[in-house]
C-alpha cells in the first residue's frame, strides 16, 4: 500500500509533514508513505529542505495521493511538465486528496468538476475562478476525492485515508496518538464529526478511545 504526498517547491511544512506523521502511525509491513517531488530536493516556504522519496510518476501509480500545498501552487498548475504527469491521477482506481492550495491542482486537472472543495482562504478565490464551489468547512469528500482547508485540517485527510484503506479503528488509534494530552477525547471526537459524514456506510466512526 503506497500513499504519496505530492510536495512542491515552496511547500507548506504543516500540510505535508503532519499528514506524513499521522499516516506513519500505521506500522504494517505493506504500508509505505512517501514525499513525492518533481525534483531530487524541494525547499519549503520557510527554508526546510526535504529529499525526494518518490517521483511524481510513482505517485500517480500509488494507492492514494495527497496533493500538498505551498506558496507556489499557481506556478505548479502552469507547469506543463508537472501537470502532464499529474493527469494520470485517477480517482476511479486510487484515493485522491488535496490540502489547501492542492485543491487548485485538482481543479485544473478536472477532478473537481462535480465536487465542491475545501481550501485555505488565500486560495479560495483561485479555486472559485477555476469553476469549483468552495465550502466554508475544514473537510469534504465525495467518493474517492477529498479536500481539506487550513493547515491544521491535514490530520482529517490522513484519518480519512487510513479509514478508507485500513478501517476506522486504525484511524482512531492514529488520531488518538497525535492528539494533545488532556484533550484527546475532545480532539478525536471533533475529527470524527468532520470526517464521518463523508465515509462509506460500512466505515462508521468508532467509539471514542480512552483518554
């Protein structure tokens, strides 16, 4: 099982790395989470350099993909080479999610043609201009496509992916692990309130874990 987090030059550390950390709470031998980049290294909006773990081409064949966010997303969607590769993303055979300005990438790829999206407030007018309805909420999913708005909504995407791929109990454990001490029950319950309405009927949210 391969989950790729697309991460571009000028990336937002919170968007890519929180999802990476939550997803890696799954310790199964066949579970692999990678940072997928267009170049051997990319530098974040705050100067954090990260090395490529997988290519964009490999990401397009992954079981699930998160399109990360950053300050250069408008440049990304104008890059013919990058977008040419990403046109291979296909929600009919993989889970496809976007964090904040990653929704603009999905919009340009035509993957939000009949799906409203969540995104950050800065990106909102660009996504609307691309012809997509933007919701005033942190998370939304329809079928195999999900979006989240706001850096600290990235754990919602991660939990949605874990639930779809490994079940609600595994996602609940991952959320409980990363939640603040003394606030775990409240934190996890809030996450499920946002995620549960968009899960398939066979994947209801679990009972709250012990604090």
